[in-house]
C-alpha cells in the first residue's frame, strides 16, 4: 500500500476539470485508489464521488493506492496533483 498527502493549491479546489483528469488517470490502473478529505473518502476512478468530496482550496487530502501497480500509479498521480491542483 502506498499513500501521499497533498494540500490543494488550486483556488477553486477539486472542481470538475481536475476531478475529471484525476478520474481518467486513475482509471488506467488496476489498483484501488482512494482520495480522502476529512472524514469522507471517494474512489478516485469515480468522477461524481470525487466532486462530492467538495475539497476546497487549502484543504489536505490523502491519496491511498493499493494493488499490483501501486508504485507506478502513486508516482504518476502525485505528479498529476502537483500539475492540476
């Protein structure tokens, strides 16, 4: 199991565009990928679930990856968070 924390720096938070990019990137992997914000969590492959987290600017999220391709997916997703959020 791999995980990383990220503080949202995008002024609009985790809105539709970055959520869609994240879901599309996560869908490429077989690993279970979860994004947690506060007491709530969502499957990173599910766009609607990601948006329902309502993650705002300055909030911290934890991304947890568990599965066969966790090493590769963790690196790519952490880089993606830095680019879009």
